[in-house]
């Protein structure tokens, strides 16, 4: 299977024909300056932003039908194997930790309890706080809960919008270490990040997005070694070859 | 004095039940729904028609439960009226509010609900006439329950059924998928969509449940007071007061707010005089909001 989100080509002013590939079993990160359209790209994939043209496929199946009014609605994307963690307000603060997980898995019916147990095994801290209202969790724990909630449905592709936003450096490494565990469990991850160094350290592949399209795509280690990364962010054309 | 407490509790239970529906619709659809009062009236009139039909079908001798003023015909009528009023809520949403949600702003929804409220109210006058009516013409004897306190068996029934419905709603909201989805949508509709909740389906269920509770509140008013076209609309201000008092969006706040408003109105009669009973409820509302601006059970956020 080749998990793929590709050929995305809208007439929207924010996204101007961005194309990315996310191979199965990898972590792919989208970097770029503010306003480059990173968040818009993933919101378009999950159906929160209308798509004018282009396509997105997951495992060979078209998940974004165009034109926009024929789109798969956001609430059906989860059933296509696609889970999304927004950057902010990504947990239901008035529900308990356990209720957050139960709500995420409501259509799994009998499989739900098994999935919740599996996710608790991956996030033992959450299991200890299952009766606590999610609004009382710390920032790092909320990010963990949001990620855990997305994993309930056994997604083929997990999409995260800046999982490290607002976290202390120590918590960032905790969250990212957890993401590598998630990848090891067989989940493909696509994330948007501002925290370039930490993100490249755990990623397999990365794109730099500028002005609504991907400017550079390269293996993460290669991109981390490049000295012109700052210039790329400012919009300079890449000196080396793009992938 | 205790007598006024008892009367206040019965009125408060009715207001609270109506306020729960109002607060549910408010928290999930995010607008003040003025048609809620008229859903209460429609519920009461559905019961009136159905009781007539069922009693006629069952022969001349109307069935009664022991000391209560009603029997199977009324119970069946209330159950059917709950379904019909829920369907009326769905119809309102499908014909009017669904389209406005997509294109309009909150204020459009509020004004539209005001217009729909007027239309619903006048339809009752058109169909049933402006005069008050009663489910039963029999006079019920109030029984002493405490020294100086007399209540009718119907009033006790109203209090008991309110408690049962609040408990059932609590279980619905905390134990079922629909309930958790409703709480999720109330807090964050976008996140609810992302986790796979069909928000439009939750909205439809909210109209059904809100309409159903309105029908029961209407039946309570019909049972303990009378049925008239303005009954729900006149209750709207106390309903909003109870909702705001309890904290908008809080089910338990709505029932607590309803009881407080009911008690305040009832107790003001011996203390200040019946002319000011509605004003007193609002003074209580103001006083509590000054101390707790988010209401009794409201979120501080």
C-alpha cells in the first residue's frame, strides 16, 4: 500500500498548486514561513477548507472529489482512514479524558473498547487521568490526548497541525518521541511544524512550503544539513535540486 | 407560606423543563430561539386535541388513575404530542433555520425565530380560537400534605415526572453516544466534525429533544393551569431568565434556574403582592448575575 496525498491543485489564492507525497509508514513534515499555506493545505485535505481543483488520494482511493460542493464532508473523512489533530482547541475540555476517546470512536461500535485500551497502552499517563475533565490537563497532556483521540479510529494517515506549538522544549521532545512510537506502530504521519530542528530530527521526509506551493522536498536528514534553509524560508529559489 | 413554596416548586418544574429545551437549542445551534415558547403551546394543544380524540374513541367514561384528574387517554396523548412537537421542531429547522444557518448570521436566526414564533402562535388562534381551554372540567380537591400545605395530586405528578425526565436527560448526555456528541458539538462544532460527528444530525436530534421537552412542559401547564394560545409566549421571559440564571448551555443550571424563578414568583405574592410577581423574578436574576455573571452553573471561560 502506498498512502498518498497528492496532486492537490486549487485555484484558491492561498494554495497555488501544492503537491506532496506521503509514503506509508513514514513521518513527513511540512515546513515554511507563516502564511505559506501549510495549515490550509492540511485543512483542505481533511475537508475543512473547500478545494477548487486538484485531487487527494489515500491508498489509491480518491478522498477529495472536486468541484467543492461534491466534497466528502469533514465528518466522513475519519471513516476514510484519515485523522486530524488541529493546532488549538483540539480536545473537548468539558468532557473527561475517557469521554473524549469514547466520542472519537463512536462509530466503531464493538471495537471501540479494544481500541481505547490499545491507545491507553500507548499513553499510560492518560489512562491514569481518564476521569479528569480534559480542560484541566496541561498543554503537553492535551496534545497527547488530542493525538490519542485521533489514533482511536486506527487511521492510515495521522495529520497534525503544529503539535509542538506552545510547548516547552522538554515537552516537545516528549511529544515527538511519542510520535516516533506511533510511526513504529504502523501509522503514517503528516505534520506541519515551525519547530524546524526538532521536527526534522524525527521526520523521514520534509517539504518547505512558500507562497502556497512546495518549494523544496527532500529527505529530512538532507534538509537538516542544508545551510540555505533560512534563505528558502524567505523565498529564495533553491540552489540544489528539488525532489 | 409553605403553600407558596409548594406552588412555586410546581411552576418552577414547568419553567425548568421548558428552559432545558431552550438551553439545549441555544448551546448547540447558538441562537436564542423564540419559537420555544410556541412549541410549548403547540405541545399543550396537541395534547388537548389528542385527549379529545382518544376519549371519544374510548367511549364516554374517561379513564382516570386513582386520585389524578387524568388517565390513559392523557398519558397516550402526551406521548404522541412529544413526538408531534419534536417533528414540528424538525420541520421548523428543515424549512427555515437550516438554510439560515448556512448563509445568515446569529441575529438573522434570532429575528427569524421571532417571526416564526408569531406565525406559530397565530396558527393556534386560527385553529382553536382565542379562548382558554382545559384538559378536564372536573375540579380536583387539593390534599393536605403538611400542616397548612395542600397540593393537588396532579401537582405531585408534575414534580415527580420532572425529576424522572431530568434524570433521563442526564443519562442521555453522559452515557450515550448522542449525548457525548451533543456536548462535543456544543463546545466545539469544528472539532466535532473532525472526529467524525455528523453535526447536522446532532442538530436535528436537538430539535426533537427540545421540542419533546417543550410538549411535556406544555402538558404540565395545561394540567395545572389552563391551555391558551399565549401560554408559551408568556412563559418565554421566565424561560430565558431561568436559562441565563442557571448559566446558558447548562441543563442542570436550567432546572435550578427554573425552580428559583418559580419560587421567586410564587413567594413574591404574599410578600409584595401579585402585581409584581414577574418583576421579582427579574430582580433575583439581576442579583445573581451581579455576583456570578456566568450564571449558577455557567463556565467561567
